[in-house]
């Protein structure tokens, strides 16, 4: 499922992170983040932040789409194999 956002407006999407045994993954400070717009890597020019909501293992990813298009954001917590992906259509 793709989220929808307005071009030029900040969007924040929450997601849950889990460790290898399915327990909530809390306290992650370092994420490998990648961003693609319409299939092109824009990681170097698009600022994406990930922060935990309290100590719940629920994180909020936020960014501001500058132009219309389909964005794919991926996140990998340092030291873990799982990759989380969020798809956003900016209009």
C-alpha cells in the first residue's frame, strides 16, 4: 500500500521495527536510509529522518517531497538484516 502526500509538505509515517525473534526493536539510533523517486536514487539530495516514538519500537520516518512522483524509502537498523520499506505518492 502506498501512502499519499502533498508535494512540498512534510509527511511522517510510523512503522514498527522488530528483532530477529519478533520482539519490538527499541533504541535504534543509527539507520541506513535510502530514497528513490520514480526509480532513481535520490538518497543524496532528500533528507529523511527516523526517530523512535518513546521506547516502543515504533518509529516515525519523515521527509518532504519536493516534486510530484512515487517515492520509495528504505531503512535498515544498524546491526540487523531486516529492511523496512515505505512507498509514498506525492501529488
